[in-house]
C-alpha cells in the first residue's frame, strides 16, 4: 500500500458505501486521445471508444474514492485533479492491455 501513498487512510472491516459524484466538465475520450500518438491510441483503445470511456470511468471511481477519504472535493474543472484523472485513465488503458511498465510510468507521474 505504501507505493500508492494511501497508507494514512484507515482500514475498516465493514464495507462502507462511498458516495461521490464529480462535478465540472467531464473528461472526454478526445482528451485522452490528444495525450497519445495516433498509433498508440489505436492500440490502447483496442479499436473502441467505449474502451476509453470505460477507462476514464474507472479512473474517476479510483481518484474519487481517494479524494473522498482525503476530504477533497472532486472537481473536474480543477486542473490538478483533471490531470490526475487523465493520468489514471492512461494507466488503466495500459494495464488493461498488459503494458505494466508503461502503466507504472503513468502511475508514478500521477503521484
């Protein structure tokens, strides 16, 4: 857990329902696409825009949960939070296709 910098988040034995909802301008697949070369986007998207939007959704859940525990508002119009979500989405795309080393690089940049 130390590598994810979430060691200060208390562990609970009972499941807690996390409710968060991001507000602000939604992260789009075009933003993800603009971060990558055309060939890399084609490879990571697996030929489907839905694959990218699903990765963004997973990134929002992950980042939103951490922000909730840290009592930070999940504002997608905040440049720092938006960048973190985009980096996590790129991580998600790389990991989905088994590109672990490239995924770790995005995770490191995100931290």
